[in-house]
């Protein structure tokens, strides 16, 4: 009962943590909003942004990430900003951000994954392959990049190379490659 009615920071943090444990992100966001109203800090904004992403409240996450970037810039945060654009169906803005991160930190593989997946989903296979191949230069054995490369190639009907990439991805633990392998590489429907 104390936890349900508490407005002191410790009670709110405990309640928010409980909401997170049970997957009630909306209630957790409400609790974190109460904390932020009492005291704005980078830690609280980072927490709220991550929970907002989980809850699908991308505008909230975007606002918090933009504030965090003013306080403590990092390419990782910038990548998360790109993801907020991606999830809000603003691919051009997302790609602009991802390109900036790639220019600043080319070894950050996640950014190639985000950009490649965005382009793949949009049916922009050549652009997707540009990001994926650039990522593979940084990490040639990355199984997820190999999966995306295989998916883009089979969509372009470049089956030999696409199936080779999908098989490598599957052997290295990417179970999602199974459907592509079945449909495009082994002739089953």
C-alpha cells in the first residue's frame, strides 16, 4: 500500500522497478515522469528514454535523447535517436543520423545493422547492401550482417551469393535465416 501511494523518490523508484519487472512500461513511464518532475538528471532521462522505447512512446524517447545529447554527446545516443526516427516511419531522418554515426565511429557495427535493416525493410536493396557491406568490412564474420546481406541478395534474385550468406548466418546462430533458406535456397514452399 505504501508503494502504491508513495510520492517520495525511493518509493517511486521501487514502484517503477516493479512495473518494469512485470512489463508494465506505461506505468513505469508515469513513475519516471514523477521523478523527472522532481529532479531532472541524465540518468533519469536515459532511463525514461529506454523505457519509452520499450513502450513505443518514440516521441518521448526522442525528446529525452535530444536533451541528453546536449548534455553529454555520444555516437551511441545518436544511434538511438536514429532508431526513434526509424520507429516513427521517418526513414530519411533515420538514415541521416545513421550516416553521421558511421562517419564518426565506423567501428560501431549496430549502426550498419540499423541502416541496413531500414533499407531492406523499405525494399531499397542496393542501399541496404551498401550499409551491410560497409559493416562487413569492419566485422567480416558478423552473422547478423551476413543474414541481412543474404536477405537483400535473394530479394534481388542473386540466389547463389544470397544463399551462401544465409547459410553462413544460419550456421553462426541466426535462426531467422531458416525461412529464407527454405524459401529461396532449398526450393520448398
